[in-house]
């Protein structure tokens, strides 16, 4: 999968000349129906992606496999997914690496789970907690449609506020309403030097999370960032930012598991630092 001719069961995206996107899962004998024009899936199966196909109304469509960023925006949702711009940041800010053992909560629709699975690779492991059975089932379907059945994923129906039985974790990534309640469990479950990251939509949650990390004495290098991605229109002389963008989504709060209150000291205030901005 993911390269070579398109196979039955794979996800594809059909994109028209105006950039409208039509996702489909390929099934022999089925039809994609787009505003009255039809394309038999059999015209796509066993063909390479990157080509075009013509509907019964004479419209041409580009056919590609969706990237992960495209797939998470098109897949069915239970819970709100993390947007691709934030997924991209999370992977580097939480320093997710091949072979890492990562705990995630909650699974939601599985968007972050998929990004983590790809980043840890076959030598790593993602353990994902979720409290809602319907969301866990939706996430499983979404993940399996894109990645098959990943051997490096363990999904558990578990309330992360009540504890983290897993130990010696490399990374903890949280997308739950009250991550501050996870801080004591994270302090016990993360290995020294491990990274905790919380994805948070509001400043109130950020303030509470940072205070909880500081108060625990178990975390240092606490940082908060927000990522803004502004797409541009580049068309002849019309070179300018797009009129619309996805503006606020969430903040990322990160910290490192350190040993002893001394190590958890907050860094010097910005005005005391001589470091140049990067
Ligand atoms: C915003 S969604 C997560 C979306 C997910 N990151 C994605 O990209 O698809 C938050 C999820 O956390 C789950 N949740 C809330 N509290 C939880 C808890 N205490 N333990 C585990 N999961 C929890 C919710 O049921 C929901 O599915």
C-alpha cells in the first residue's frame, strides 16, 4: 500500500479543476458519484495515482492517495481532530522519534494517534487511552483504513485522570480537557528526560497546566507556543496571503521530566536572557 498501483480497499482523493475534493474507498463494482457525474472504481483500481480520470459528465479529476494531512481532514470524526498544522508541530515539539514509547490521551478520532504511529515506526509503541467507547471504535476504523492494523498500537479504555499504569515512558501527549490532572501520574510514568506535551484550546487551560507542571517540581524547561500557518496565493502577479486561514486552534505546552526541584527551576525571565531570538 501507499505506492504502486491503487488497490481495492485503499483511500483515494479525486480533485476537480476547482480544487474540490471527493474522498472514496475503492471497492470493485462501486461508483464515485460527483454532482451527477459517475466514475467506476474499476477505472481506478490497478492504475497509478497522479493521473486523471473522466466522469460520465466529461469532467476530469486528478486521482491521488491522500496524504496523512489530507486524510485526517476528510475522515469521519467522532471528536474534533487536531489540525495538520498542529500535528506537525507536536511531532517535533514533543520530540517523537523512531523507537519511542509514547502514551497518548484521549484517542478521539485517531488523527494524532496516526501521526504518532508513523513517527515512532515499527520499533516504537503508541499506547492510547480513551474513555468513550464510541470514539475508540471510530478511531480504530479511521486508523485501520489508513494504516491497516498497526502492531505498534495499544488502545485502552481508560481514564487518564485516574492514573497511568504504563511506566518508563519516553513521551506523553495529552489532548484531554484537564491535562493538569494528569501531571502527578505523568511525573511517575515518564522516564527522566522524557517529554510531556499538552494540546490546549484556551489560555485558561494553559495557565492551569503550566502552574500544575511547576508546582509538581518534577518538570523543567516548560514552554508554551502557538502555531499559525498562513497559506499564500501565487498566481501570476497575484502573490499575496490567502484571504482565509485556519487561525486559532490550540496551544502546545511542553515540559521535560527532571530530577529534583533544583532542576525544575524556571528559566530566567526573557529580559534577563542575552540569547538572540530564533
Ligand atoms: C479532542 S478529542 C481528541 C482528538 C484526537 N487528539 C484527534 O486528533 O483525533 C479529546 C478526547 O479525549 C477523550 N477524553 C476526555 N477525558 C479523558 C480522560 N480522562 N481519559 C481519556 N480520554 C479522555 C474524549 O472522550 C475525547 O475523545
